[in-house]
């Protein structure tokens, strides 16, 4: 029941916002696309609702507007039927509407007092970067592929085949017992300390494009090919800028939110009754012990 009502409520919100819109419409925007009972859906209604969808869904809906219009028709029909049956006067519905209203108002307050005031300047980002360069240091990275077999004899046979020109990736796909076989043995990029020591030690001895001998680990017998290497270093400011902005916005958002809450507490007055909390917790503890049968 609650999920259905909340879904319909979410659909109805854009329509409420639309009614309060004073923007002058063009003749095309006023064009009626659908009429359900005494309710009309205009081209402007459709555009407004589409604009409120995330970009991904806008692309989907734009390719099949008639299907979306059908959803709007269902919305109107269900709402009208609910009003006819007096569901809007149901106690549970009124409580849900009240709760939804509270959340919408809260979200708007936070947007006005926090989100809209979060501004990060270029100077702040550069200062953060200069003070925290070590945070943007990247380690050396290696990329390897491997062929894993259970028997050393098989591993040596594969080495012999490779020396005669067999393709590493094809043998990995056909004979490796590791989960990486489906992608030609590719392990992906890794940094020091991420893989088992013997495997990693063998990789570090290789040049890019070079293949190891047989390497034994607890998983079996490997033949390893180093496919790429990235030297570590410090990210440039341009590379780090987006992450810095995200971090600074997060900090400012938290700071502004805390200041807002403190200001509201001072303005409206808040008193927490600790004795009441302790009494409540004591009673709950007694009930829990009585239920479990423990003294």
C-alpha cells in the first residue's frame, strides 16, 4: 500500500510544480496531446516532465514518447479513481502525504541553505593541491597475463610451445585453469603487495613483453607475461582537480549543514531530556530480559 501511494505521489509532484509555472507558452506548447475526463496533457506538460528525468531516462523516453504518455494517462486515471473513492482522505494516505511534504520542505531548506551556497574557487583547489601533493601520489603499476596449470610437466610443455611461436593468449584461453583464462590470462593492473609474493616477484623481474619461466605458488604452476608497466609519480593539478573539487565540496557541505543545524537549534530551542532516555532504556532492558527469561 505504502509503496504504491509513494509512487503515485512522486509522479504527481511534477504536475503540482507545473501548475504554478507562469512561463508564457508557445502555441505548440499549448497543444493538447491527450484528454482524460476533464484533464488535459499538453505538449508543455510532457516537456516539463521529461526535463525532470535523469539524462539516461530522457534519452529512452524521447525515443518512445507515446509509451510515456500512456504512463501519464495511467497516473491521471489512478489519481482520479483514488479521489472518487475518497482514498485521499484515508488516514494512512494523509500521514504519508504529511511525511512526504515534510521531506520535500526539508530538502528545499537544505538546498537553499547548504547546496546552493557550496562554492569552491580555483584558488582553493590549487591551495589544497599544493598542501596535499602526497595524497595524489600514484604507485608503480604492472599489468600481467598468466597461464596456470596444476602440473609442472604441463607448464614446461607450454613453455616449449611458446618458444616455438604459439600465442600466449590462445593457450591461456584453452588450457589455463585460472578464472582469467576467458580473457587470455589477463590479471589487470596491480601494485606492489596486491598479489601473492612469488607471482609478484617474478613479474618485477620482467620487461614489458617478456615471458617468465615456470613460477610455482600455492595455486599451481604459472607462466607469466608482463604486458604493461606504469611508472608512479604525482598527479598533475589538472588530473587531480576534479577529485579535489569533490572533496572540498563535501567538506563545505558538511560545515554549512552543521552551522545551519546549530543556528536552528539556537533559534527554536532544543532540550534533550537525558533522564527520560535513561528511563526508556532501562524499561526496554527489563522487557528484553523478561522475554529471554534471563535474570
